[in-house]
C-alpha cells in the first residue's frame, strides 16, 4: 500500500463543490432556460430566490421530500415554481411542468456541471494506488489458494437525489467508485452517522475500522465534523482558511486538513505530507 495512504483503506467523497461544481449558479441557469420557454425574469433575483427556496424546501421537506407526501421530482417542481413566482413570474401549470422536467433532466448533464479543480487527477491517482494494492494482494496466495481483492475502496456519500449515478456517469467519473450513496435512496442524510456506517458496510472491506476511513467534502458540519464524529479521518475543501472556519465551527477544524481545492490536497497527499 502507498505510504501516502498510510492506514487509510476507505476514501469517500462528497459531490457538490468537492468533485463537481455548477457551471453557472442555478438561479442564473434557471433564467437562461426559462427564457427559452418565454419566461423572463431578472437573473439576480432568480439567484437569490433560488437560494431562499432551497433552504425553505429543505426545512419543510428534508432530504428532497423522502419521508413526506411529495416525490423528489415534485420537490424540485415546487422549488422551481416558487423561485420563478418570487421573482415576479407566475407560470401556468402546464408550462411549469414542462420547464421543471427540462431542468431536472438538464441537471444530470455536463451542461450544468463540471469537474472541480484537481478532481480527475486525484481520482486517477487513487485508482492507481488501488490497482497497486490489488496487484500486491493478488501476488499473495493464502493456504486455501484464494486470490484477494483490493484492500482499498473508493466511494461517494452525498446529500443528493436519485439522479446521482446518472450525473457521475455523464461527467465520466462514475467508474472510479466502488459504490455511491445518495441520501434519498439511503433515507438518511449527512451529518447522520448512519450514512457513514452504511459506507463502511458497502465497502465490503473486512475488519474495517473507522480510523482507516477518510471522507473528503466541502461542508464543515455535514462532511468534516460529521466524519470526525464517527471516528473517521476527514479533509475539508473550502475557500476559507482554517482560522476563519474555527471561529464559526469550533476548534476541531485543524489547519493540516483544510485545503482550497482537491488539487492542493493531492499535492500534499501524494508527497506524503499529511499524517493520519
């Protein structure tokens, strides 16, 4: 196993603003697509109202409505409709349905998403480490003459709806992962510890311990602290420095595990500058 990995056997990633990022802020994207449907709004208002309605919908119907009376598609229809209504454009039901369905499909594609800085290079590096570990294990034959699979697993843990796998496939990174967990299908969201426990089971790594797991994400509470709370190692990808984040989220956020991008993390990680 690579010295950079050390004791780490399972590495999981968040998606939004960790592996992938929006090409355009959703509200602005809504405005551009809305115009194609003859719905004209101020894009700046759409940006602000999208954000406000995102938080409102998450409070009212958590986890994309998973345990409510609405489906995840209806969750998005409501958010989209309210975003346009609050921006001064009330859309007839049939047109709103067509617009919402179009946006739901569009947000499965590279027209709305792109890879974050350094994500593909890091995934290629980790895939290489995984292959090296597999080759090493295959060279060792036990008393029963059985061959061993890799001792390293890669996964995704994301608060996301069921479009996640399609999105990762369309952005050409799905094949890097041994498993993906979206909060809707799991019926549990980060920072709930159960989704991290589920990831350990999904890895199928024998005798896996929490201290052998690493989670990488951009959320101070939903990713970094949530992983630490279950005994995992964690890395925070964030535009702010550790000092700023400590003032807001507490002293458990450590300088050596905060990076501006996966590119910055990869440089230190591959050169064995991080101690787990």
